């Protein structure tokens, strides 16, 4: 028991990490204990780099926040009617409704931006100013002062316009400094206001020594934040803060800055030079010892870390890469590895076994679900057609027109016989054509002298497999929406062979001489969206599209259009001659 426990500890990742780190650091620490000097310019460079990286990180976060606010305002101004509705409101009621909606939206969304002080909206033609402050903690006099300044700022057109990246401008309102950004839509303006003091609050915890300062300056090097350090000690603020420098007359400071990308300002840190030197040891004469020690001990530590951490980790990564490339049978090798990696690899292998089994179950479930949906779509029968046909037979029986009754009954027999056997995925093209002809004969009896039709198809395409009820469904849609008692219409079905480089296809064109598709319906169909009738039911076109997508996937093409010359609607369907979908699925 004790032997096994000790073995687990020795092979654990914690033990190997501690041993590796100690192997690298303890010799270096031992040599650093003998130091007494360190090059001041190296110290300054390291401190400056550290602060500069920190400032850049914070500035990047600030720029991201400013960009988020700017993107949000641009979206409100350009991609919706939230702001545009204010300038286009025809009545006072519409205007105040839009104003209340916009206020609630901005008030709700302002909580998403921590650095934001307030949103504001100004409508120029109504001279109306709306303030949306976070927390509503500002005094009334301060809000009035801000509102007056912003209105004058907008009228003077001093705000950033066009596609400028640095949209946030520094303004001074009363005794406070702000960052301001304004977008507009029509004569309605939306802006964001950020108090600069709020941007510096997270940096108050920085330990930069007594007399050190963190402040904001504009792009000309003029300080924005109220501070006495610059004037009292004669610190120079430069336009370009890419490099650090030492400045000050009565007291020296290390000046480090970071320029904002989204605004015309920069973040500057003044670090007392004596504070930097006071907290660092003097290691100048032992630099060469550190170098020699690094060459001796660091490779040993790195090798130990590689063997105990990186090699097992690479095994896991290689296996994950194989899984990502489609090899779901890959498993992590568990021999000669740490206890933690052994646990991770075992869990990963067990998970992949479960995932592989679940993928098979989900795949089979999807197959069953798609087959059930396909059969359900194909078995849908239009009850109105059935009742109308029976009504025609009844009226023919009343007038004793036995020949038409016989023709109608035979057509109905063939029609429903095809309907009840069409629960298969594909039928021959000649059977679908014959079924469509039966349907058209029935409709010709229903609409005498109002409906003519013709079907053109090459004989050599008779045995091509196509989904049942495709042609008949589009013909039925044309009759439903195009046939009227005012003008006769003609429906034509044209089928042709298309020999392409990758595959052979069949093109089916259904055209009528009616009024064509409604503009809104045509737009929805061309966009591939479902169209519903006034009762919220999906149309027959959606039924056919759904079946074709289930059978052919992305290889099917359906185009809708209106014939500009003669009027009417046209539908073009292109399907492969050899779908092979049942075998693939």
C-alpha cells in the first residue's frame, strides 16, 4: 500500500513539475543571492517594458470597449429604424412612441458597457435632447450643462464624421473631461459619453511609487487629467509615446505611454526614478554568472519538463488531431506517462468510445426520422380536390352525362391509385407524367373551356427515376392560383436532358399564362424560405421542396420566376438522372 502510494506521488504531474521548476530555478536563485549590482538602464528598460505592456493591455481593453460602444451606436443608427424613426416620425404620437422605445432600449443596453457614463439622443428638427444616464447619479445642473454643450457641439459640426477610426474625441464640459462619440441617421444624432476619470479608476491600484501618476493626454502631448505632477516637476509630455524616456527638472520620472486606436488620446504613466532603483538589487557583476548558470541548468530543466509534460501532452494532441480529421477510432496511448495524463487519456478514450456509439445511434435515428417525414409528405392528399371532384361527378350524374362520368371516374381511379402507391421515394418519369395527365383531365372537366395544357417529354427519358407528385404538385399550384372564370389559361410542362461535365441531369419546366407569382411570395421562394397561406399552413410548394431536399440534398436546383413577355409563372427544377440517394443515406 505505501509503496504504491509513493510510486503514485513520484509519477504525479505535481511532483514532476515541482522537480523540474526547482531544477531550473534553484541554481539561478543561489547565484542571484551573491549579487550587489545591476545595470540601471537594464532595470529601467525592464520596468518600462512591463508598464508599457500593462498600459497596452489596458488600452486595448479600453479600445475594445470604445469599439463595442461605437459599433452598437452604428448598428442602432444604420441597421434598424430605432434612430431613423425619430427623424421620420410624421406625428407627435409617433415621435414620442419612438422616443420612449429608444430610451428603454438604450437604458437597458447601457448596462452592458461598464465604462460608459451615458447615451444621449438629439433630434435637430425638433430641438429635442434625450439623456440616458447610467444610474442617473449626475446632478441636474451638470446634466443641463452637458446637454447645452453637446447641442452646440452638434450644431458646430465639430464631431468626428466619415469613416475615421479615431472617432472618440476629448471634450471638457465644466470641470470634468469626457470622451465623446456621435453618429447620426437623418437629422437624429446618437452619442456616447465617457468620463475620463472612470477610465483611470482601475489603474489606481498600481504601485508606481510616491509621487507617481497615471494620466491621460491628447495626441498633441497636452495633459487631459488634472494633475500637478507635470507642472510641479517640469515633466515633458511628447506627442509620440512609442518609446519610454526620462523627464523632469526637480524630480526624475520614467515616462511610459500607450496611444489609443479609437480615440484622440493616450494613456501616460509617470514612475519616479528613485522608486525603480530603490526596489531592485545590484547585480551587475554577476551577470556573467547568471549566463553560465543558465546554460548549465536551464537545458536540464527543460529536458525534464519535456519528458514529463510535453511528450504525454503531444500524445493527447496527436490523437485529438486524428479525431478531428475523421479517425474516430484513434485512442491515446497510456504507457509510460504520469498519473494525471493517464487519467486524462483514459477519460478521453472512454469519451471517444461513447461518442462513437452515440454518433451511430444519432445517425440511425436521423435516417428513420427522415424516412418517416418523407413518407408523411408524400401521402398528403388535398381534401378540397377530392370533394370538388365528387361534386363534379354528382352534377354529371344529375344531367345523366354518362360518358363524362365514366371518363371522370376512370381518371379518378388512376389518380388515387397512383397516390396510394406513391409512398416510395422514386417513380419512373412516365408514371409521373401519366398521373399529371389524369389530374389535368379532371381539372379540364372542372373548368371547361378555361384550361388547356400540353406536356412535352422525350421518350428516352421515360424510365428516369424522379420523386412522385413533383410535377403534379406544381401543376396543381398553377391551377389553384392561376385559373379564373375570366380568362382561359394554358399550362405547359417541358422536360429536357442536360448533359453536364460532372453529372447528367433532367430539367423540368412548368409554365402557365396566369398572373404570375406575387412579388412578396416570389421573393420568399427565391430566398429559399417557407411560404404560408392565410391560415398559417405550408403551401404545396414547400411540401415538394422539402421532399426534394430530403432526397437530393444540395444537388437539386429549384428556380422561380415570372414571365415578363407573356405573363404567368415559371418553375424550373433540375435533378440528377441517377440520384443514388437511397444508397448514400
